[in-house]
C-alpha cells in the first residue's frame, strides 16, 4: 500500500489556509440526529429537495451530513455563516462557489463513499479528490480492460488476486481525482494515463504540470487528490 497514512488532526479554532497549502478534511457522515437537524437547517432549498429524493433514510442522512459539513468547512474559510454559502453547478453537476463568493479564490472538491467523505480545499489551484471503499469485485479484470489503458490493464492482470483490487482502486481514484479537478466526465477515464506499481506511488503521465497524491484515510478506503502545479503542502484535518 503506497498511499499515505496521514495523521488527521482536529482543526485549530483560528484555522488559516495559506496560499501554498492544500487542506484535506476527513468527515464521518454518520451523525447523531440532533446534529443532522442542525446541518439540515443550513441547506438551501434545492439541497433539501435533493436529500428528500433518496429512497433510503441512511443515504438521505449521509447527504445532509456531507453537504451541511461542507458548508461549515467552507464558511470557516470565508468568514460567513454556513447557510450563507452559495453554490453554482458546472454542467456535470460539480458544485463550485457562486460568483459572489468566487472572488475569494477558494476552490474545493468533495468525495464520499459509504460512511466517509473527504473534502479538499485550497486557493486558486484546480483541485479534485476521489474516495473509494475497497469492496470485493469478481469482475475487476473485466472492468480494468474496459476503463483502463492497455498498459494499466496489463498491470492489474499480472497481479496476484489479493493485490488486483487494491491496484484497480488506486488507478480508479487517481483518474477520478484528475477528472474531477478538470470538470471532465467519467467517460474520459481511459484517456487519463496513470503510472503506478504495487510499491511505487502514482503519477500522472502526459500531464506534467499536475501533482497527484494518494491517501489511505481509513481501513479499506483509498483516496487520491489531484492538484494543478507543484510546491504545495498538505494538511489533514478531522471534522
């Protein structure tokens, strides 16, 4: 496992995001009922309507927790109340700060899987993050053949069974992180070439002005963050 097991610290009360920093927040989505009610009160009407469309209560609650906590995190950097955070949406549905707040230069991306979410935040650099729960899949080779480049598929196919799924998800999170940063869709997965091995960290091929970092935020989870440019420092916070 080459992803980094960072220490996730509680954020200080006077949290500052420096221009050369990337902050990644780890968010537990399973929250007590009272806290869910408080978070739901910060949501906009369209977010609340979206929450109500979930069939399962667990999914509804996790959406409220994820979106409400995202608002709280961004509000802390912007110096406003969580309910004052306004979003616009890119054509593929990616939330970005509304034009009235975009002058702050704050950029973010959110990813969630099962009961966990990660939120990456920085100033002015395009950023994307992807989080995946490593689940057992019988068709991992077929998926790799369909979505990955021949060289990547060959790596997955060459590995023993206990390593196939881990490496498959490493490829997947790295590709997704980059595509989320650029706003391109999942249809472009096979266009994004990732170089990695079971013992070497991933890097983006052909996109030389992008940096890629793999993370292991919890047992049975893998994540990757893609950031435009280099020379930035990572800080990991537990919400």
